[in-house]
C-alpha cells in the first residue's frame, strides 16, 4: 500500500473528513515518527510494532564495479520490529 492509497482509504472510511484532512493526518503521523527517530527515540504502537534506530559500525566493503576495498562510515538506520498482535494477524495459525 502506498501513502496515497492509505490517504484514499482513510478518506473513504471517514466520509466526515475532507481528503485534505486525511492527507494531513497521515503526513502528521509520519512526520512525528520521523522526528522521534531523528531525535534518537523509539516509537511504540501497541499491537503493531516498534520503530527504533540502530547504529551500524564503520566497516570495510568492496566497490562491486571495481572490486576495490572502500571504507563505509558509521551510520544510523531505521529499524522496525513487528508486535505480537501484528504477527498473529498475519499468521493466524502460529
């Protein structure tokens, strides 16, 4: 599902909202999650999962085109761990 499909679905399921309101809601939620992750915080959505950031150590890698060894700097990457309820909804038999 894309962002625009999510906005359409929210607008359709909530006829009292204008399309622009649904768009603003989705944008606000994504912006707040992004802001929290940028600040180093984690975002926990009960029944859905946890968004957090992890730090990858600097490492030696290879340029796939030339095979030359290059150093990759340390970086922070987003990480998502699905919650128990989400896993259960996706795999009801487990």
